[in-house]
């Protein structure tokens, strides 16, 4: 699954930066399950059961409806420059079936250290 382009972007009242992306394939539940390897996933049943969300604290959140080819991503403004490339990597690395997540987990670990230094001086 690939991000084709950004459709819309804006600063939000909570200080985050939102981008809406057009994808080359529809979102699936399996994609959100895959994202669960990197953060928290959830669903909101009162929106028809097809709404899924993902959050990686201090990085970004992803929200979308299963079957749609657009997705909303909200970045933490302070860490966006360090995490936006990882977002693209998450999308481009996903494919149905068994995947070796070790490369992605290593890249995540390196970025996590950089984000923590940026935000907390650690």
C-alpha cells in the first residue's frame, strides 16, 4: 500500500498538524492489525464498525474507514520532521500475509531515541 499524495493539510487547535493522504489501495482491517505492532489500535463501533484508528504517542495518529482510499494522519508538531518518513515506510512496507517486521522495528527504535531526545532531552 502506498501513499500517492497529500490531499489536504492544516494546523489543528490542539497543536497537531493534520494531513489527509490519498492511497493507492483501500484501507483494510488487516492493515490496522499490522499497525498494532507499532502502537495502539482501536475501533469506534458507533461509526458503523468500519472506522479504525492507530496511535503512536508523540509521533502520529492514523484514522480511516475500512474500504476508503483516504486516511487522516495527525502528527505531533514537534516530532513531525523525525517521524513522517517512518509513516511512509509503514505504508510502503505493508503487504498481506506474513511479513518480517525486524527491519521496521529497528528503524522504529532508532527514531524513538531521536524523538525522546528532542522532546525530553533523553
